[in-house]
């Protein structure tokens, strides 16, 4: 069976992470990368990987099956559409887009071209998330009363200085798009859609950006569960926590750690989750850290799906749903100034 040929548009921090896992996969090959004119490509790239600084020429000339869109948030929409129209499948980094309308347009083109959009939501692969997903699907926990989500990270001036799109309202979208869309996705993945959102957001400690750095929301899931969702990029000096606490009829369980990588607490009727050892590490960018680095599993899922042996882990409709939930949250939020 021939290898799946990948190409990457956007060769920054996350683009390099995609390249690393494509190159490490025996069933994949990296054929091309594209970034801005004057960009200095990583010297570790194999010589046979073509380098481009023009998107149109990149899409016309690179012989890829799949384009990995790893550009800033506001470019996911045009770059995904252009890649689909060139006859390629697309792996789209989070968030899928900065509006649900953009997501709809991307899906329409994918359907027209009969191609697949794979949305990167790698935290779904975290073993604690999968263990709790099974508990919920098997109805072991019974009725779920309350879900508390805490996402407390650090993003500093260095982070925002790396790109002029970061913290820009139109290009970035806000913390729920850029830092915490993975947590919104896990909320949706485990508990479904939300309604009756009410929230407060404020920028406490980042005067050089146009978006919030802290927020707190109360919502309700489809089944009636009360959801508290608290987030901030003001955790002092380093990321503190990414956690889901679930209080239910037949048990209480907390997925915790900095990146949803441990079961911190469990008391479940007639059930005990096995010990979980997460070998994966967070995406480490030197001055700050991101979510768990499960991109190898994302790439493998793309390959297996195209080979006809696996379903898509996060499809375009689910990527759009996460954007819709974020839009609901922001629409409900009161903005505190001063």
C-alpha cells in the first residue's frame, strides 16, 4: 500500500510538530511545506521536502493527498477552502475557523469536492478522557449533575509578541478559540451541546491584547447537567491546571493535571478506573506550553481513515459545533472593563 502524501501550510510551532509526526510515520511521507516569503525553514527537514513561499504555487505544484493547515486562526478558512479546491483532503488545526459561518462554507466546499476535513482535537485521545467517555457511554455514572471545568494557563508577553495576530480580536478570536477550544471540545465530546449560557469575561493582565484573558461561565448541557466553565491565561509564571470534575448519581471523578492527563480523583459505584500513565508530553514551545502532544495519533487517524480502516476522530461537523458553542458563550458574556 502506497504511503499517504502530506504537505503543510504554515510552518511555525504547530506546523513543525505536524512535520515531526508525519516524518516519523512509516505510512506517511512529507512532500512539501509552505510559509511566508523570507521564512527560514527548519534545517532538519529532509532535502526532498519541497519549500514554497507562495500558496497558489504550493497548492498547484505539490503532489500531496492531504494538506495540513497550520496557519493562524483567521487563515484556516481561506487556506482550507483553497486546499480542498485543489483536490486535497485537509487536516485543519484548531479552531476550525473563527465563525460557524466560515465552518459552513468550508464544509460546503468539502462536500462539493468530495474531500474530508479532519479537525485537530488531540485531547480526545488522552487516556483519562477515553476512560471517562466510556463511563458515560456505558451509563456507569448514571445521571450527571454537575461538571466543573477549570483551565488555568499562563500566556505572557513573549507569547503574544511571536505573532501580530495573537490577541487581535478579528484574527485570533479570543481565549476560547485559541487557548481553550480543546476544553470546549472535550465538554462537547463528553456531554453534548450546551444552552442557557451566562458568563463574564475580562482582561486583567494583558493590556497589549484586544481580547479577554479570564472568564467564567455557567451553562446547561443537553441532558440538563449544570456546567461551570472557568478559564484564564493569568496563572502565575506557568500553566497550572486543565481539569474536568464530574459529580454524578453513581460517582465522582476528576480528570486533572495540567493537560487532562491524569485521573486525580475517583469514587465510583462498583467501578475503579485503572491506573493511567500518560507518556505523551505537552507541546513545549520554550517560553510557554500548549495541550498534550497527541498529533502522532491525529496523523495516524488520517492515514487509517484514508485507507478505509478507521472513522474520523473529529469531523468537520464536530469542529463546527465547537465553534458554535464558543459563539454562544461569547454572545452571552458580559465584558468587565477597568
